[in-house]
């Protein structure tokens, strides 16, 4: 029982692995023994993060990936399979978005909306399409879609007052879609021994304006925003045999935000 979280010998991929949360996910599964690939569109930062994690005696490599490009997804999977012959864990975490991502709903140009939904939601879908077939052939695997509390709850716009921040409308569509798509995939691939789950983080501190942080903390039962490391236990759990009878689940890690 004590080895349920052991990922030794497993090959794991974290898309967007060079980002704030992606790095924490990559480090987390690597600490539990997995051979990890950071898959990111930014090769410079991705290689640097991989090097930093290797300096901690972790097995971490880098592979380029643009999830909005099907050819890039194919190439990424091919490179990993060439090196490791299997993919045991895949974390869909990349966060592509346009520069006008934060426009008010009524001002969003149709082309921007389409690009964001296509790059983010469809990018995750095409990664799932490729990777789950690999896991199907292996008869085992765990795929984790990173969703959000804003995929299951409406936003409280009052916490953004006094800032230039807002909750992008497309984000609700994308993350809400991922929650239900996860359930679909879990049902579709269950007979092949493949598990598909979602993780929905609450707001993560990233040097947001002081007024926003204060408002967010006040609304959250645990009284603070999340830290990247708060998500690591959930990722390791969903990736490992500790959750061997869990599929189609959306694990919410939000300090109680969605409970009130």
C-alpha cells in the first residue's frame, strides 16, 4: 500500500511544463520517480526549466510542442515514444491565448474567440486523441486535463473591481467543456484500462494586484490563494495507482472557493 504513489519507471509528459503550474506538476511527478518530459512552445524557457530540475537529480527532459498544431502534437508524441517507447502519464496543462484575451465579452472579436477556443480547447482535444490511442495500445495510462473552478462555477466579478483584470469569457467555455469532455473520454476508454480525470485549481497567486488578492482571500474559506505546490499532491494522486479506481472525476483544489 505504501508504494501506491510510486511513479518509478513511468513516462510522464506535462504540456506547458515551463509555466508556473506546469513546472510544479513536472517537478512533482519527477519527485515520485517518473521520467518527465516538459512539452512547451517556448524552447528556451522549457530547456532551462528542464535543466534546473535535472540539477535536483530529477529525470526531466524537454520536447517542443505547440498544442494548436496537430503536426506538432504528432511530432512530440513520436519523439517521446522513440526515446521511451510508451507514455504512461499525460498532463494537458498548456495555456495558449491571444493578446486580447481579457477583453469584455461584448467587445471580443469573432476571430479572437475562435482562435482561443481552437488553440486551447481543441488543442487539448487533439492531444487526447493522439495520446489516448497510445495508452489504449498499452492497456494502461492516466491522462489529466487541467480545468478550473471557472469551468464549474460562474465568476464573482466583484473581486476584480479596482483592477484591469477580469475573467475571460472564452475561459469559461474552454474549461467547462473540458470538464465534461473528460467524462466522455473516461467512459470511452475505460474498457482499455485507461483513466481520464480533470484537475480544477482555484486561483493561484502570481503577483496579482493587492486589491484582487485581498478580495480573493476574503472570499476563500481557507483565507488565501493557492500556491503551485498546493496542486502537486492532486497531480501525483491522479497520475499514480493511488487513484486506480478513479476515472471521469474532476478533482477541485480551491481552498473551499466553490463550496460557498
